[in-house]
């Protein structure tokens, strides 16, 4: 800017001067006419600018009063420095959030600007150290990878879709690569960062039926629209836009995302090698049942209700062991593990248990490695094993918290979880409260947390997923509320990560242990998200299905 332009920019009620009335053709981000004088009225602002080939100029305004101006030695461009914000306006300052929260908000704004312009370098310094730094001249994929979750590159699909002159590009996370809040959705229209409800709704629609309702996709989408097809001046902060044909834009986003996700095929979130189970080839069972493989869960990965199943000391002959335990011992000696059929049912070498005394019946098998099939005195019961166990773990945590806190199980090797700095700040600020839930963690540098212990009742839980989700959810918590006041929310998140998963093979003994605990646990009829944990088909309903009634 020239010195004259700088003076005009700092006047109240002044706005950008256009060479014509075609405001829709403005390709820059623009700036509210009131923004600069408004900021200068409550802070000390130094505005410096230089037009290439001319002398630089500086103007200093202290709480609305010009205190100095004159030549400045700066490179071509403009620099704005704001200091002592609200120093003389304590009524405004007291409504600021904590320094950590305000820093997180500032960092988020810069991240979105940096993502929109990979050709420009950005750096953020906070408390004397650099919190963010990216070099100019990067490619868009490299810039997105540097500023979002590092796992997005390996767990995302590229998008390149054009329809009716509108282009959609970027990267979309796989449905299995999701987060607990929607803060990891980066949306841009013609290079402008936005948080538009239409676009957010389109993303939700594209991932519908592929993701739980309480989870959110991780995406970075760049929409290129003809200037006359979008109005960017409908919101004071320019974070929302209005499209001339919103239905078409929504359809384009949904179609583009679904096409990209369809091309991903059966890809799922990458898992560390240590989490993968090793299985050998199938072995055909003999008529006596010898050689039949059993999908027994290793003891160190057993769910919390494993302790409900009696485990006597085995003898060399296998005396005193259940059928499942004898089979496991047999396979242990042979060092052979074979997956069972998908519809799990154990051979009835002994008479099946009676169903009279159990409201939820007795387990007869497992369907699709997800649903327990049980027989009750008056019908058939189907149980969603993950939803049911999630509720059981939640109720145990509630009971433990009411008794003084959840016990912690120390990790053999502490685990380092890498997060962005604001997420680490939120976890560090709540570390003492999280320890009451059994989660023992410490700060490990600016961008990482060190997890030393996890709630004992969760067993071998997904530590990284648990800490990441808690960091996300803490961002939405009222800082004035303690985590005990948000007990159900925090406990539900922990319970979800510590529950037996769908797709996990259970023995009949484990299934029955789960059913028995459900019968004595309050609210076990629905999971932590309000979905049913079990359904029942009465004998009469089954007879109707087969036309017997």
C-alpha cells in the first residue's frame, strides 16, 4: 500500500476501493473495511507497507490514536503487528478464554490459511518457540500432509472431480479413519477457508451409512467455483458462502466423495503390525473333533469379562478343563491355530446348558463374528457384542468413579502419542483429572504425550485412538466444568475403546459370561450411544416367519 492507502485503510467506515462495481470478480481474500480501525482502537498496531520500487512507510496507532508515522525499511509487501490487545479495555479482556484456548484458535486460523496457499510460507511462534512452520512453494498434497493428521496420507484417497465447470479436489479419509469431533474437516472455496453448513452437510451425506453417527470424517476439500456462481460476502467473517445453485454443489461433493471412496475398494485404516493377528492354514476336523481349530482369544487380549470364566489349572491330560480350553491346549501343543467358520457354534459333545434360569438365555453360537446367538426359554436372542460390552465397561467405570477413581494399569513400555500442540495443551491441562479415570499421561515435548498407564478395566485397548479422541472432545468441553461433571461423556469414550470389537471371535464360555453380566448390569439394554444391545424373536415371531402360525 502507498502511504495514502494506509491512511485510508485505518479510517472508520472505509472499505476497499474497486476499479469497477464487479465485486464478485475479486480473487483475493478481501478484508472487512472496519477490521483494521477496529483492531487499532483496542490495541497497539504497527502497519508497515512498501510498494515494489518505492519507499516503505510505517504508521503506528495506539488505541485509536496515531502516535507516529514515517519511512520504514521493509521488503515489498505489508506487515501488521498487533500488541497489548485489550490492555486498556479490561471489560473486553475478561471475556477472553484462557491463553491456551486463544492460542489454539489462532493456530487453527493460520493452519487453514496455510493450507489454502501452499505457495506461501507460514510460521507461528508462541512463548519463544516455533509452533508451526511450512516453507513456500510446496505442492498441495505436501502442504495438507504437513498441517493435518499425519495418518491421513496413508489412510485417505485423492479427489479430482469436475462437473459443470466446478472442480473438487483434495483428500478424504477412509470411513474407518475418523475422529470424535468435526474439527478435522478443512474446506476451501476458491482458496478461501470456510466453515459452511452446506458443505459440512454434504460431507456427512457422502459418508452416511459408512460411519457411526457419532464419528466424523477427516477431509481437506478444495472447491473451485466460477466467481459469479458464489457470493463470499454473506458473513462478516467470510467463513460462510452462498452458492447460486446449492443443490448442484451439494450433489457434486457427495458424488465426488463417494466415487473416490468407492475406488478405495476394501481399504481400511492402516493398523500397526503389532496389532495384526497371525493365523495358519485351515485344518479339516476329524469325525471325533480332533484337529478342529478354535478361535480362542489370547489371554493378554481377553476382554474384561474374561475373569468371569473359571480357568482351572490344566493337567497334562486336560482334566478339569472345559471343551474350549481342552481344544485350546491341544492346539497349543500342535502350534496350529485355525479360524472357525464364520457362524460360530461349538460341537455339542456335552448336553447343552438349560435356558430356564437365564433371561438372556444361553449362547449357541456367533454370527458374522459380531452377533451372539442365544436361546432363551421363550425365544431367540441376538446380541451385538461390541455394543453390549461397551455398556458394561461404562457402568463399571461409573461405579469405580463413585468409589474414588478407576485403577490404572501401567504399560510395560510407555507409549508416545503425537498430536498437535493445542491438543497436547488440552490433555496436559486435564492430566490430573484424567488420572482419576485411570489414564496416566505426561507432556512429552511440544507435539506429543507420553502415556504411562491406562484404565485397568479396559485391558489391551487402542491407546492412540483413546488419547486422540479425548483430545478432540476436550476441545468441545466448557473449561469451567470438571471432567467429573462430564463423567458420562469421558467414560463412554474410554469404554468404547476398551470394549470387545465387532469381528472378534469369542468362545461360547466368553459369550455366556457376557450374557450373565448383562443380566445384572443397569441400562445394559442400550449402548452408550442409545442403540439397542440385543433384540429378541419370540417363539411366536419365529413361527410366523415360517408360516406355522
